[in-house]
């Protein structure tokens, strides 16, 4: 899967226009090791259009989620860097800025009414099929977005869609026929499947070290924070029955069982006592906070923790991650006690030393060596497939005719097979390789092509639109100056 995406990412980039639904559905993800240039909040400028850090982070989050879904939820930051996701996002945003300049020059605008109508139509903002303002605001709140920022993003998206719509041209009959022939050319082939697990490879320490030196930026530490803390233990008071009963009456809806029924007082009494003791220690936590802030008290513990460390609740992490260095946070409940936290510094990701990343590096080096051997063996075997299984005539869509490959594996194999001009060879998949030799070819007849007319038209339109878009982008790059302020660190 990774190798396929690397090979075809030039086509993916053209289509990474940020859709509204993806924007609503995706979360924010940390992105690689980049630093600002001269322009603090802008990462680039294209003609008269700036590209902001907020746009970059949002687009990266969307693209990360798309790849993560394609990889079955197994994507991590190291693989994202290997795939060049940051560069794809930056390139996509530059493309969009070029189109915005083009739209501005030709008087293409988006009205407030168009934005309103689009918001009203988005299912994520609806309740029972109708737009619901509370739902709209809650969705944006969960994404840590203000309505104004989202609506500006929406304006950009509509503008891009309107601009690209101008490039949609009718398809000539000859184009349909040529594209259909390319899609539905059929091959008959002999093939054999090789598996990575069958490749018996061993690694030396020198090979592991060499692999780490070439891929050390794939093995990064997480973002970390250096914190200083003062802990304030709960009070040891024993609240009387009246206080417990009053607290229960006021907060009884917070004490429910799995079926949503309110639990009786006696069942939750120990929990209420814990909460009352914690509440009683809040003044002491405030006093310690003020003392630390004035330099009259010192922290009792210093530690370095990974961002998102589970020992601190999510709401505490949101405060920590938004704090500047040497900020002292107001008392927070951590576990069953208060913590006064000083955020000393944030520590950006950096390559792990080999000793720390050894097991990960060894695994990566083993996979690379297996894949190299797999590729070599599959190419060698292509010369000796006389007794290998013979397929039926297959097209790009014959995903169920290449046993024992799964449909996804067959789709990946067929994509590479029909993109190749080699009559025999080896095609590498995620953990397999297919050695093949084409023994016959034919074009499907006109009747077969007519049965697939809708599919052919759809694919022809997309291909033609992509080509026109790419030619326009190439022209606009010559017309508008592109300045990039975001620099990748070593």
C-alpha cells in the first residue's frame, strides 16, 4: 500500500482540494519537523495570496486521516514523513493559492448567500434533516474552530470549486473510444505469488546501523513537555451527614448506573466524601499557586512527559499545549488531587538515538531487505513461468480474477500491470510480489465497451479535468511568484 501511494502521489496531489465534509469529519494531527521562516503566521505567499499556518495544519490533518483510512488505521508520523505528506499538503495549498489569484484576476467571487446555503446543506450541521445552529456551533467547538474561520475556509472552497467548474469541457466521441480501449484492454497472463514471509533474510548490526542512518528521520521522539509540579493532597476532613446529603441532592444526576438510573445515596457516599475532600483542598491549591507565581514556593517535582501522557486528563493537556514556556497554570484536578503545573518548555520531536529506536529500526530494516529480495526473486521468476497458473482475459477491473490475491491486492496489482509497458516482470505489493508474463492481449469489442459507457465517461471526464487543471497550474506558476517561508529542519 505504501509503495503504491508513493508511486501515485503525483496524481493524489492534484486532487487534494480540501473538501468541506472532510474538513468537518477530520481531527487535527501533529505534523512534521518544520520551522518558520521570516513570516510568522504565513508559510508561503503566492502572488497576492498568503498561505497561513492554520490552513497548513487543517489540510495536513485531513490528508493524514485520508491516508490513515486507506492503511486501515495504521498510519503513524514516521510513515507520514516517508510518504511526504507535509510536502504534498504544501504543494496543494500553493496550487489552491494559484487558483485564487486566477479567480481574483477574472472577477470570480463568492457571495455570503452561497456560504449560507452551503452551511445549511451540510449533514453534519443538521438535526432531523434540518440545519441546527446549536449542532453547528458544537461541531466547530469540538474542532476548536470559530465560525468566522470556518466560513472563510468555506468561501475558499466554494471559490475553488467555481473556478475549477469553468474548466469542465465536453468529451469528444474519439476521446471516449480511445479511453475506453485503454481501460478495457484485456491481458491473459501466467503468474505466481511470492510472499514476504517466505523470504528468509538475516541482518547484521552494520546493516541495521546503515538503515538507521538513512532513515533516522522516520524514528522521531514524540513532542514532549518539561513540567514542574506542586501536588496538593485532598483534605482529610470527615464531612457530616447533612453536608453529604446536601451535596448528593445538588449533584445526584452525576451519579448514575450503566442504565442511566440515579444511584442511591448510600451507594455513592464514599465517592461524595472523596469529592468533598478534594473540594476542601482547593483553597490550599490556590494558595500554593500564588506562592509559586510570586517565587515564594518551589516545585517539588520535575518531569519530562510525552504530549498526551495519560497521567494528565485531556482537558489539562489542552491547557498545557496552549501555554507559553514558564507559564504557571491555575490548579488542575489530576487523579484525586490538585496539581499546580509550571510548563517549563516544550521539546520538539527529534530523531531517536539508535539505542532507543533499535527494535523499530531492526523491524524496518528487515522489511526493506525482505522487499528488496522479494522484488529480485519475482523479476527472476518471470523468465520461468511455463507451468504457472494461467488467468482468464483480465482488465483493470478484474479484481476477483487473480486468486489468491484479495480484491484490494488485485486492484493494486492490476493498476501497476496496466500502467507498465513490460510484457513480463515482478510487481511488488505490501507483503507480496506477483511474478507475471503476458501470453496474449486483446481489445474488448464495441458491445462490451458500450455496456460500460457510464464508467468510461466518468473516468474520461476526470482524467481530462485533471490534465486541464495541471496545464493551468503549470501556466499560473509562470505567472505568479511563489515564496515559501516554511523550512524543513534537518
